[in-house]
C-alpha cells in the first residue's frame, strides 16, 4: 500500500479522534488534533471494547495494553431499597459477545490511545473550530484562538454535540433522536460500592448504578425517563446538578448519599439519552466519526466499539483509495449496516436499565437469580 501525504485536522481528542489520529499518522499524513479541553477528553463510566474494535486494537499494537487494563469485573448486583441483594448477573451473562470482550475504564483507554500519538501529531488544546470553508482541493479552518489552518481533510470526532457537524451539516436537532431519558455520570467515594461489582437500584423509570474497582473512588451512573426534553445550559453545571437532584429527590437506597457526593463532584456530566442518525457522514472533504456521526446511546454498550471501528474503516479507505470521494463512499456504505444494526438494540438496553414498573423491575431482578 503506497503511503500518502497530506494534512488532516481531527476535532476531538477522545476515543474516536485519537484512533483516527493514529491511523492517519500511520498512513503518512500530517495530523493535527484540536480539542476544547486542556487535555484528551476524560471521565465517564467503564466501557467495553468488543468485536471488530478488538481487531483494530490488535492492528494498532494496543491490544495487550487494553487486556492489561481489563477491569476485574465479576458482575452486576440488583439491590432493593434496604440494600439487600435481589439478584446477580455475572459478567458473562450481560451481553458479552466473545470471551475476548474487554471492560476497561474509559480514562485508561484514552490514555492508551493518547500514548500512541502523543509525540507524533500536533495539538491545539483549549481550542475549537469556529469556521469551515471548503472547496474541491482543501478546507480552510478558523480557530477560536484567532489562528487559521488549511487541511486536506477535517474529521469531526467531537461527540454528540459536534461543532464540526453543526458547521458542515446544519443544526443538531435534525439529527438527534431523543430516547426519552437523561443520564448523569460522576465520581463518588469508594465506600459506596463493592469491589469488582456494579450495584444497581431501580424505582420505576429511575436507575442508580455504582461501579467500584479500587479503594478510593467509584463511578456512578444515574438515569431517569422523561417524556419531554429538558432545556438547560450545557455550560451551567450547577443547573444540571439540580436537574438530577430534583429527579431523584425522595428516592431511597444510597441516593441521599450519592446526591450529596454529586453536589461537590468535580467530574460531572449530564446529557439526554439520544442517538445521532444521519443520511451521510461525509460532505466534501469533511467526515464524521464516533458519536458525532452515529452515537448509539449507552444502553447499547457499543459506543466505544463503534468509535474505534468506524475511525479505522474510514482511515483504511482513505489510504487505499485513489481519491477521497471513493473512500468516503466506502465508509458510508460499508459501515452503515453495522451502525444501524447496533443502534436498533438500544430499546432492549433501555428496558433493562430503566424498567417502567415495579413488576418489570422485579422480573428483571429475578433474571439474576
């Protein structure tokens, strides 16, 4: 395969963006990553690396590192309000596709990917794209820090609220499919969890899960159903925290303690449960990968796998084809069936994590007996 030369701007230093940066550098491109944060995007609950993403990781030379960082998860325990065990599902019962499927801390995977590209690509941290203008030959980019750049390709790997998607394809609302729930992620004291188990507690339409893997801290995921979308300022964390507090007010189990931890949490994230669905992920010399193009929503358990797999398919196509139009067509055509199949599993996942009635909570918990 002949090595190509050219320049690529990747927006977003998370799993999709770092994977894309690795491959484009590998194929001989000059790569720049722009990231709104001061470092690669961190935070979040444990994630799974499955199926084709494992093959991509093997090709990238990071599979051993991923396996080494594999969490010693034993399973999921369903708890009642008195914190009594109602059922247990071992990890091999919770949708694992093959024995090679690996659960890993999201931060660990980001660190592994960042280590592969730390010294081989350019970075624009604490920065973002403010304007894109493209023609048949290149893309002119304006940045928030008032600098400019010209690139052969721009890759949007900047998440559900992608700025690249908005600048290139239009308003976010036309691609967002609301799944009638919201979720929040934050870190709490490790004493609220049990080593190597996730504890889940439900009331109708509400879920709290605590994941604990070390003696210091635990990851908490709260989710709640909502018939209508809630309007909030994405940059007003205190407002977002109050939305979650209001949604779980008066609920038992460990919720009073979890909400106290939430109030002072430094790592806090709230967003709607949604999927991104688009008729195409490319336009001219711009392409979208990961959640920016096809977020599947966390109940599928496949967001990270799609991010790694999609970035790898797009990079391979660019390297193999004589022109980007053909490469982009291959990406759109070959990856779409995979995305659509996985996105379709979200409703089973929502039913599992957010049962709407007491009877359905009981039936779900009995599955773990």
